[in-house]
């Protein structure tokens, strides 16, 4: 009954999404009593739709927690012996469940817009909700006709097949939801853009309404990408944190577009500039999230992240992509000429710097998009090729360095117009810091790669440039959004230093040892003490006990080879010792049948943790800005309530 209730709620939610779209069209076209009634009804309809799809998601979680094997999705992706946390998170660790989660967050986003959004004029708000209803309707149709999560099995199997062991990790509980919530935030921004184009109200009020959604989406995408990077790092046992896998790129592309959109929407909200940029980037950002959804859900990729194998699903999502994005671009082309130009500015100004920032982000986005899609297109013509890290590093690396340079200069620029010579004077200390770091590292290391050397130097320069303007302000009176900008930019500099150090200084050893033997990796002496069996909740393992020592320090590590029976899978579980100056990363391999020695793969990765520390700082910067904007709006509402 729970599954049937969930399916019924899903059908009702889909019906309400269609009604939401129709009411929006009616309200915008009719200026009579019927139009007014439609305008008044669309908000409650959106809220009810969000509640119903949440009920459907709750029903799916319930059948997973109960291990209801008569539900096909549960039988294929769960097992009675699985720990409850993986039963809970397993509800979205598959194609159908992940899409239902996507739509659930989408419904919640639309409901929140209907409930809280009061800054826009009524017509733009209605057009926004209608656009959100159209997006939801397409995905409801996809779920109900191509990916029903509540389909039954008759007869039900005795036991389930289990969840992919690589996904049996606590990170599954929050990594996908944060990414999906980020995608949905971009869908709301897209709906705002469509609504503003329909009514012609592209201005500061529209930007202020959209900004929290863009900022929230950007924060969530940052958290999701950072967490996903660390998950891949420790779970897959490859010793790397980013592989330019198409599915990784699918999450990076919306983030790049959202970063450009965030800067543009801030300019439009505060300075009434970059109107066309803001609308176009809202469309591009949502387009990238749709392309990412297509890549992961279409079945054209083989990845631990990719669930779908039915090409019909890919065709369905591709059709939705064409309808939504094609329609939005057509609307943009038809209406952008009617959008009044914003305030003018000179090239040497903060607005000018942000335009350059957006252009560079767009170029990087284009490189990642081409590098991701080109092999797939070539495969369609029978040509098999691979585009990997060398391409992305060579093509995007120099552009990224130029972007960092622009980011460093940006806070030193004044709005509307500035003097180039004065800007150079303000940038003196950041340039000295970057040049000094370059000279020092060149002297100390000699053989450091050019890209790593420049990345490290630019990272230091960015940190100094980000902090310098704040030193001239009264810290207690500095608004939280300014602190957020500083923290986020510092975070990027910290991440760049971590990336450069990992690329330049990582030491790796692949050895075969008998118990009692030792090897050296970086500053560490690692000894294999013994190999012994271990048993977990739903797995068995061979576990190595390693003793690692260096001057004044020591650690015990226990990497494993795990064996799962449902489904039958062998995984490598890394063991990592974290220190202030880096991580010792260990993986247990196979035993050599001829000699009896055990393979070990060892890495010493100096300052690699700075990559994720920087990601956390970037997200924290976004949170500070979001809280600051919310607090300012709350203060304004309070003043209006007190004084009228």
C-alpha cells in the first residue's frame, strides 16, 4: 500500500504541475476576473504540488527501509542485511530514486517561491511559477512513463540484489541531495529569467529576488563537488581527487556557469548592470544542469555515478533539454531587444572586471563541455577516443590562471570607472607576493612544472589580494557579504596551493612485500606487519596492518580488500594518515601467487588537504554572503513593520 500511495501522490503532483502551468498562462493572458482568480490560485497549487511529491519521496524511503522486495527498485538495489543508513540513502542510489529526489527538491523549490517570494511584481511571480510548473511537468512525465520508482514485482524475490558497494558510503546520504538541490536552485533562477523575459521586468528587483537562489545553488554545488571529490579520493583507491570523468564534469559545468551568474546577478542587483548577461547566464546554468542530468541518466556513460542503461530514457531527457533550453533561447532572442540597457561603465572598472571574469569562465566552460561531449559524439560515428587530464590541463589551465589574476584584481577596482595606474598601485603587494613565491619555489625546487609553479604563485597572490582590501576597512562594520567574498576568494587560493603541491610533490610507490618488510615513500618508512581477515555488517575483508614512521611521528594504517556477496564485488578500501603537511595514502593490492608477496600502493601527498579546505572555505564564503543578505532583508522587513 505504501508504494501505491507514493505512486498516487506522484500522479496528483504531476496533475497539479500541469494545472500550475495552465493557470500561469491564463493569468498572464486574461485581465478579467478569471485571470485574477488564476493568479491567486497558482501559489497554493505550487505549495500543494511540493507537498505531494514530498509524500511520494517519503513513500519510496519507507519501502526501502522496510525492504519491501515486491517493489522492483528495492529488489534491484537493496538487501535485508544492509545497514539502515544504506537502505535510507539507497532510495536515491539508483536511477529512478535519484530522479524522484530531483523532482522532490524541484517541487520544494517551487513551493518555497510561491510561499516566500514577495519582492517581484505579481505578473513576473506568476510567470516564474508557470515556468517552474512546466519544468516539473516534464520530469513528472519522465518518472511516470519511463522511470516509475514504484513498479511492483510479482512474485517478489526472496532476497534483494543489494546496492553497488562503491555507493555504500555515508557520503551517499548527503552528496547527491546537495548536488540536486544545487541543480534545482538553478532551475528556479532559470524560471525567474523566463518570468522576467515574459513580462519585460529585467531589473534590480528581479535580480534581488533571484540572488538567494543563485547563491544557495552555488553553495550547494560547491559542497557537493568538494564532498564528491573527497569521496572519490578515498573510496576508489586511485590516489587522485579529480579525474575529469564525464560525470565529474557534469557537476563542474553548472558550477562554472553558476559562478558567472552569481557575479552578474550581484552587479544587476546593486548597480543595475549586466542585464543581458544575467538572463543569458541563468539559461546557460540551467542548461548545464540539464546536460549533466542527461549524461548521468541517459545510459551513454559507464560510471559509478551513472545508473540508467535504457536509451529511451536518454531520448526522453534529451527531448526535455531541447524543449526547455530551446524555448528559453527563443524567448531570449525574441525579448532581449526589449530589455532596457543597464547603467554604462568603462572597461577599467569592477563591472568591466566582472565581464572579463564571465568571459573567462565561459571559455573554461566551453572547454570542459567540448572535452566531455566530443568523445561521445565521435563514438556515435564509430570513432573511439578518450579526452583526459592532459587535454583539460593544457586547454583550461592557462585560462584558469588568467581567471585567477582577474579575480585578484577585481576587489581592487572601483565601480563604474577607475584609473589603471591607481589599480596597479593597489595591486603592488599581491604582485610582490606572487612574484616572491614564484622566485622562491623556482630556487628551492628547480624541476617543478610550469603550471604547478604558476598555480602556486597565483594562489598566494590571490590570497593576499583578497585580504588586502579588508585591511583598510572597519572590520566590525564590514557587511557579511563582503566577508563572504573575501573568504571565498581566499578559499580558491588555498585550493590552488593544494592542487599545485599535489601535482608537483606527490611521491608514489608500487611495491610487493612480505610481512615484516618495509619500504620508503616520501619521508615515511612503511612496514607491512601482517595480513588478517576481518568481517563487517555485509562484507568480509582481508586487512593489512601497516606501521608508518617518520622523524618524530608514526601511524598505523589498515587498508582492506573487501568482498561483498550482494552483489558479488571486490573493492579496495584505502587507509589514510592525515598530518598538517599532507596525507599518507595506502591501498592493499593482490597477493602474488608465485612469491606470496602482497602488493601495496603508497602515496605521500604533501598539502593535498588544502584542496578540500579551500573548497570548504569557498562554500563558507557563500554561506556568509547568504546569511548577510537574509539578515539585511529581515532588518528591512522589521523596519517596515515598525514604521510602515
